[in-house]
DNA sequence: GGAGGGCTTGCACACGTGTGCAATTTGGTT
DNA sequence: AACCAAATTGCACACGTGTGCAAGCCCTCC
């Protein structure tokens, strides 16, 4: 009660009250065997009664350990991040680390300020969990001279580690699922061209089809940017293809949401006329119409793994620089067998000419 | 370059190199007028060249100011939070404060650990941005003895302040908009019964109708929990009402999403047969089918205001304990005029008996 | 030329905690 | 009872930074 605004109690205050030196108090509270168990117990009780809370700054000053991890995020608005952060924080907390938040919203000036803040608080390590880090951001982070773990991103650089979902395997999962449903004419609406994840998913798509002896019509691959617009444009483009695909694999769920919308707009029923599969399993995938079948990234696990990796690095262990976690299929309602005779229920019906 | 792993340079290292005392360096870097401008400039250059970064812990130890604000969140998975946090962080950064993340996922044990972490790092203030704080959480936070600002929540307690969207006004906005479209039979699918925001929205709903001389059928008010299921159940319940409503005001967007889905499931077209309006304007409101008309909370502003409030409190200013920010209407496509003759296009048609 | 005053600078202490080493106490053994 | 080892405690310093006070310097004015 009303101790408010008065100085917090320090180890010395306890020492005075207990009639011992502050060293003894320090040792007692830290559980050192160098102090008489009875005194230790007495001191601990007293500390609790006086409401003692150790001062992290003072402690870190002498131990040169801050127990702080910087968590770098471009924007929290990314619906993808929540679970990742949960995983990170859980492991961090278990290991006695605290999280420092640094978001930049892709503003270079703020990135700089954020990095400075991380430096001043002497973070022991950094976890970068964001879809895109600014070009210059990473070099600045490297200058901190602490281990860095990237999530869903890869850079070739010493002292930089990464944890990622296995995009290639996820794409294989998606495409082979569609093939198992009977599809052979499968399109891909791509993500940001530069994104590594996009290249991997693309490759997984191509190679899965190839393994089944299918060469996708080049018109079935349309570029995008990972946002809903891309899904809308993508569907429009695909409708103009001479041979209409019966299923679409989308770079991510946001793209798939746009695709769903566009499909509905032109009167295509999902999944009866067209199957759509996404990637990520964001929160809202369960609430689209129809609920979106998608490839789930093990977000929570990725967060935990990244933080565990960082902990190992902090302990000086050697760690493999890049880890991949498998994705899994989440079946909902946006995929089904191809339409009868594989003729999509829309205008121009000249479709079949290239089929086996 | 390779300074990695060696001790970071301190003020004393600079002093030695510059041939002055560390006091002079300290003053030079802090811009004190007590040091010769030429020396100051020389020292600043040297510091930059040596890659000096002040040690926040050491500084805060002597100044007794940490420049750290605790950001308490139950879960990042709340799609509502992103913008709020952005506002908070922006103002914090401008004012030279850092954010410490404390999420609890509603686990009492973790709440305790989180509060302890906040206490040990001597946060100067706390912002609580979460839909629900655990019962015991707040008392623990209060024990920190620092100012607390709640976002979208209110408690009657000294030293606790709050910023909230004006739920009452938002509800008035929603319901009067529906009435302007021609609706008179308007339902409310409520949120968590205990939530203050729910009571306020409910009240706004009731009083707006009352002001127009309308007494809503008690069957048009169904309880919920703020989650999509509530919307689904709500629609089912409303379909059983003797007089069918033509519009539904939902406690929040998640509820509205459930309502949209249920409406579609029973073959009701939105907005032709039924208008649905939500509350919050979460990211996905723009991507539902049809895109959801909703009441937007000024999330970004709320974040900024909360942080500004905290700053003022930290400067010892007196501040009004509770602030309300107005909501605004976001028109999309889920609302329209009531159906012809106000007869919903569904089964049992015995509807009209109580109409004027 | 000396006194006084304004600039600069350094000394020394403080913040709260941890720890090596020496000092003191305790307990056991002869 | 004396002695030794072990257990316990305190002293003093360290971490990096900020700051009151005194000391030193230089310039100006009488």
C-alpha cells in the first residue's frame, strides 16, 4: 500500500534492516551456498515483506548481461505474425529473457531509431519476424554484433541464422492434394517476384506437376504481389486463358481471398467450378466463403524454434544456420474434384483442345 | 567491422583517447553548455568514430529514469490491436521511450511473470491494450506504482486512466444509418455480457430506436460473445422470431462475419434480404462477402492518445481520467434498404402481425 | 599589477548489484 | 583448552554514466 512515489527498496535497505552487509543480502537472494541457510531464509522473508524487486539495470550493469532480446517487426498489422510472436515470447519467458519491441513500418528513419534503441539497451540477440526487412535494416542490425535469427527469410551472411517454413514442401503438398482430387489443369497465382518464398512455392508447383508428367500451360502462371488485388487480377487473367484451369494454387491466403472474391464476381462457384487453395492459414482463412483450404505454416513452432536457436547461439553452441519446418494441409471447403468433363461453368467453352 | 565480441566502447575509453576526463566526455555528448564548444565537437567526432553507443542501463541507474513503457497485451492474435500498437509506438519513439512487450495469453502464471519482468525493468508507465485483462492482472500492475493507461477499458481506480472509442456514439451512428436506409426492425447481436463496450453499444442501440419512437421486439436482441459463432447462432435465433428483423447490428466485426456466413447458409442475400453492420473495422472487414459496412474505431488515434496521455502523466500533469474518441461509419456493401414490403425472402411468412 | 569574474575542466561520489579476497566466526578434533 | 578447517560474513572494488563542487585558466577592468 501507499509506498507509491517513494524510492523503491534496494538491497541495502534490506541489509540495514537485517543487520547484515548488502553482500550477504545479494548472496542470499541469489541463492548462493556461501550464506548460512537460516540467515538466507530470514533475508528472503524480509525482502518479500519489504516488497523488494531487483533492479534489472543495476544487475545487468555488473553482469554485462541484459537478458533482453530485440523483436524486430515491420508491422504488427501482418495477420501472420501473432502466432510467431507467441512462440517467441513463450520460450523467451521460460528462459528468463524479455522482449523489446522494434517496429518500423518500413520507414527508414524509424528503422534507424529502432536499431539505435536496440543498441542502447544492449540486446543480447535479435529476432526478425517480418515479411520484408528494409534493405538497409539488416546491415544496421548486424552492426550490433549480436546473433540474429530471421524468420521466413534468408540471407547469406555470417552470424545470421534463419528459421523458415518449408515453402517448397508446402507447395508440393498443395499441388499433389489438388492432383489427388483429380485436377490436372492447375494454375499458380504468384507472390512478390523477388521473394524467396515465392520462388520456392513456384518451384514446388512446377516440379510436382512435372513429376506427374504435366507441363503447365504458361498462361496458368500469373504474377502477383501477395495482396488480394493480385488474386482478383489473377482470376481475370486466368479466365482469358485458351485452356481454363480447374484449380488455382495461390501464393498466400490474402491472394486466395482476392481470388475467391473475383471468382464469385464472375459467377464461378467454389469449389464446384473452380478449386482454390491458399498458403499460410491466417486467422481469417476459416471464415471466408467458402472456408479456405490452405497450407498451414507451423507459425507457433517457428517462433519457438527461432527463439530456441537464439538461446543456443547465446550459449555459444554451434547451430546450423538455416532450419526448415514442414507445412501441413488444412482441408476446408474451397477445393473439390474438377467439374464434370472438366468444363468450367463459364462463357467461352473452347477449352478442351489441348487435353490428352 | 570486426570489433565483435570485444567490450563495447565506454565513455571512459573516449576520455582516455581524447585526453580528458570522463566527465567532460559525458557533458560533451549530452550537449552541456559547460564544455568548450571546440572540445565538445572534437569529442563528438571521436565518439562517432569509435562507434560509441551509450549504455541505457548505466544511464538509467543514475538518472533513475528508464524511458521504458510496458505494453501489456493478452494476445497479439487480436486483429484489432495492430493499429493501436502502431499509434502507441510512434508517439513513444518520438518522445524517446522504448516499449517492453508483455503478453499473457490469459494465463495467470504468465501474467505474474510478465508483471515481474515489468517491475524489474522499472518501467515508468504501462499501457494496457487488450480486450480483456485478467481479473488479477490489474491489481498486480497497480502495485508497480506507475501510471497506467487502459485502452478500451475502464476501471474506477486512482492512478488508472483510460482511452476508449465512444461505443455509445458508434452504436448511435450504426443504428441511425440503418434507419436512414429505411429500416425500422433492427436487431442487435450482443457481445460479452460483462463487457462495458457491449452495454454501451446496446444502450446506443436502444436509445436511438427509442428516440425514433421504436421499441424493439425483445426477441431481436440476442446475446453473444463477440466471436463468429455468436453471429451464426444469432442469425438462427432471429430467424425464429415472430417478426423478422430487416437489419442486424452486430457487436463487432467477428460477430458480423459469423452472421454473414449464417445468413448465406440459409439463403438470405445480404444486403437485399438482410442488412448487416459490424463494429471495429478490422482488416478483414474489407474482404468479406459482401464487404462489411461497419463502424470504425479510431484505432491509430487511440494508440497515440493513450501514449500522449501517459507522457503527460509522467510529466506530472493532471489529466482527465477517461477520454472518449468518436467512431466513424465505413460504408461498404453489407447494408441496403429493407426488402420490398419488408418481407424477408425466407420460409415462414407470418411475419407482419405486429407492424403498424 | 592585482582582483574579480566567467569559462572549462577534473575530482569524487552516487546509482544498485555482484564478487574476489580477507577477516571473522563456528564447529570439530586432539 | 588449544588448534585447525570449514563455514559465514564484510570490505572494497567494479560496472558505465551523471553531476555538485572545487580548482584551474584566461580575460577584463580598476
